[in-house]
C-alpha cells in the first residue's frame, strides 16, 4: 500500500501511564511529562494549608522501573521496559494517592 506499513488492528501506539496524574502518554513524551507533572503537583500542593499537603508520589516500586528510566526514555527506544506491568502499577499508585486525597478532604470536613 504505497510503501507504508500498516499497524495490526487493535494495536495503537504504546501509552505509558503517569503515576502522578493517571493519564497516558507516549514513550517519547513520558519523560518530559513526568518533569512537568511533578512541578505542577508541587505547585498545587504549595497552595494548600500545610496540614493538607501531600508528598510527591513516587514511581511504583513493584514495576522494575526507576524514575531515571522514565526521565531518560529515548525516542524510538523503550529501554526494554515491560510497560504493561509498569502501567498497571502506575495506575494503582495513582488510584491510592487519589483515594488518600479524597479521604483526607472528607476527614477535614
């Protein structure tokens, strides 16, 4: 087909889940996103009273991916990372943090 390769049906580009905000980003942009998301998270927390502030979420430990791995993904290379395993762990981390935040707000009422 005009020399273009077709992607198999049902296979989109690989998305990596941000453990801070829970959104998916491509492997080429996840490193840039994590840096920006960390800054945004800390800026939002700085607006809260000290007793309501949460610490910056850390990458999930059970996914065998370090923060350095996330920040240094090179375009076209996935660092031999099991992204499906990471995505599951990152989504769990995000959900636990979101739940803790919701519970803290409820307890403060």
